[in-house]
């Protein structure tokens, strides 16, 4: 890929997420929200936690409707992320300063944040599962991407789920049940 082509595709999820041939149009809004989550949290890249926050931000979305009764919603996951960050920093002897002391000049960045390795890994897991469940047809759906995010065994998301008191296996079981349901509204 030439530098001009690479530059033209900077921030384009279709190229950053493994070049999957089918990135559904309705993921565009999700990727936009995830990008805002990353930017608002001062992250240089969109990671899996930002994708999950973007799904949970939609209070009427399938992910929130399915996982909310199990306690996983936007606010609860935001709190879990804060606990995970505090715990991780404390483990290396760093105490978080008062929030007022953390105010800094906004970051100036060219374009949208790029997709980080945990987001790309979640997309790959979701795409693999989608192909396997559909006889090789590579169409990744929203709940499959949420499953790809939650199925990570290492990283910020699984650590935050532990800190937030969530049962990852219970969340995955609920997703699996919804994904294997014959209802058509699971294939949005």
C-alpha cells in the first residue's frame, strides 16, 4: 500500500480492522462514538474498552438491553474502568491525584485515533466466530463484536470486568444464547 493510500485510509476502520471486506455501515456510528470515548479519555488509540463503551452508550441497543440486566451498562463499566486504572496504578506504587490536578490542555491530534491492538483483536475474534457460525460467510454483527470484546482473557476489559464484579462467563453465555437464537433481530 502506498503512503498516499495509507494516508487516505488513516482512521478508516475497514482498513485498520484487518481489512475485513464487510464492515457494516451501521458500525460507522459505533466507531465514531468509540473514537470520541478514546479522545475524551486521553487515549491515543481506540481500544476494546472504547468499543464496549460505545455499544453500552446506546441505552436501547441490543448490547445494553441484553447485558444491562446482568449489571453491565455504560455507567457500571465506566466505574469498573476507573477501579481497574486505580488498582493497576496502585500495584506499581502510583496514587491518582485529585481530578482537578489532572486538567491539562486538550490534545491536538491529526484525524481520528487509530484502532489499537485490543480493538483489532476483538474484531478478529468476532470475524472468526461469524465466519464459523455462517459457513464461511464473513459478516460480523454487533453482538458478535461485543462477544469478541468480552471474550478476551487478557487486557483492560477483562481486568475491568473483574474489578467491577462482573461474571464474564455469564455475560458470554447471554451473548451466546442471543447469537444462537433463531430470531431475526439478532442479525442486524
